[in-house]
C-alpha cells in the first residue's frame, strides 16, 4: 500500500513490479502539485521488496536529486529487509547523506551499481561476470558467453541511447534452488524506448506496441548506425533458456515467460526512462547457444574468459592469484578461487592453466586445502596434473600445497 501525508510517502507491505509506477506517481504529485522539495520515503512498514521496482525508484530519486531535490529514507523495521536495502546499495542511492555505500562482498548478489561512461559500464559488467565465475557452476562456455552478451548489450544501450542525466544502474541476483538462474536489472532515467522508436516508425500506435517492435530483430531508431539486435538478443536469451523478461518504458509494459507467453500493455502512469528485468536459466547446459542467431546465423561473441584469462594462442590461461583474492588465509577466501578454477578448467577445454603465485610468500593450510586439496580429489590426480601448472611459487607455498593435497587425498581414501 502506498500513501502520502505532507511531504512523506509511505510504503507498506510488499513493493512489486505492479506497484512502483504508483509509488513514483505519488512522489511526482508531491513535487509537482504540492511543491515539496524535501521528501521522506518511509519504508518502515514495508515487508518485502524486489530488485526491479526498487532500482526503478532509486533511478528516479537520483534524477530528482540531479534536479536539486532532497530525499530522506527510513529503512524497513523488518531486520532482514533492512539489511537487504543496505547490502544492495539501495539505501545509499536513495539517501547518500545517511547511508554509506554498500561494502557487501557476497557471492550471490552484486549490489546496484551506477555507471555513466563506457569504462564504468565495462567495469560493472566485468565485476558481474567475475562474481558468476566465482560462485556458480554447471554452465557451458556458450552459456557464459550468452549471459555476458545479454548484460553487456542492455547496459551498453544505456550509454548509446538513453540520454540519461544519471547514467544507468545494474544489479545481479543469482538463484540456485530448484533451477539455476540469474536475474539482472538495468535501469535509466532517459528518453525511453517508445518515443524515439515511434518517431522512426510512425506506424506504431502505442507505447506497448513500441516495446513489441523493440524486441524484434533489426528494429532500431537509427538503422544507419545500429543493427537493432540488443533487445532482440536479450529477449531471445531469456526466452530460449525458459527464463523471463520484463520491460517498462514510457507508458509501455512488456512481459514474457514460457507459461504465460508474451503480454503487452499500455499503462496509465508513465515511467520516465527504461527498466529491464531479465532472468536467464542455465539449468540445461549449452541451451543458450541456440539463442544468439542474427539473420538466421549463429553468433559467437568474444567472451570475458577469452579477454581476461586466455593468451593470444587460446591454449594457455594465466591465473594471477594476487589479482583474484584479497586474502590467502581462510577457507572463506578460498572457496570462490576453488569454484573459479574449476569453472576455468571446464570452460577452457584446450587450455592449460598456469597458476601464478608471484608476490605471495605464504598461504594458510586451510586456503591450500580448500583450493588445491579439494580440486585434486574432485578432478583426480591425472586430470589435475594435466590441467594445472604452478608458477612463481615460494618453497613455503609449494610445501603447503603439497601437504594439503597429501592430507586431503589420504582423508578421502
């Protein structure tokens, strides 16, 4: 439920995709009709909140701040939800004077990240991909490339087309219960999709229809400079994987999942910008290779693994341990390294992986066991030796790795 009183907007219960337009309309009314320049967003009675609608709120609040307005934010009283607002960076984006930037470094979620430039967009996407490699498993190289392509294209659209004063925001969540899924949210406060698309295609009758056009192959506001495959490809990746995708822009609303099919609607309350919520399911390894087809031909994009880890020959991976972890003294720090090395061993089929310990004089026994002891047992001695080679290891580090492998092997036996 959304209510207002004086300069206060209160949110009670659950904030979902069906609610955020009414929330933004309430804020707009207090600013434009009542003339308030300092607003309070009271979420104390909020009991649940989802990334998409909250990122839309964050983006519009940042736009209002850009225009000189001020906001105070009251966290939910529900402790778990309050921590979520802090960890995801939502509280900081809405009210940076009272809430610090998130320091959350978990492996299941990437906090909301703002980007203005190509460099910031590339950095945000690379961080997301690094988290995926550190925390998830069971995907193929084609799956990983398709996930990267989808996130990169949608965030790149913000830089290329949105004309947003506050840039864009991107956030990642991962789910691994019944099915293996990731959800990413990208949002901006720019010109939106329908207006420029309708100016180039006057036959489009409504904003809802404009979003239908936007997910078709080759549709763009400027065919001379753009291929028009970004939203089409992102839609295909979600569709083929049996995930879902939701697009809000202007008065248009688009939703797709396998069970309900494609739904288009023209909303009464406009959204000033574009919000995209996309879920990709990678439970069926290799399925995403069928998604990226343009002009009937498969598309094989260059991926993060190739540019970040593989050498020019494509036969060698250099894994600089110093760049991969801030600590080498605990199992907690070691777990993402174990997952990443396992993923690289599986995804880089033709490559030998050279693990470089340059400038690392010592590691803990628990770190050595969590990474190398477990990898040795899980992969088996022959495959481990064939796949990995160590570089620049001190005598201490080498002895700790040898001991971890010996003890883990004996314990396993």
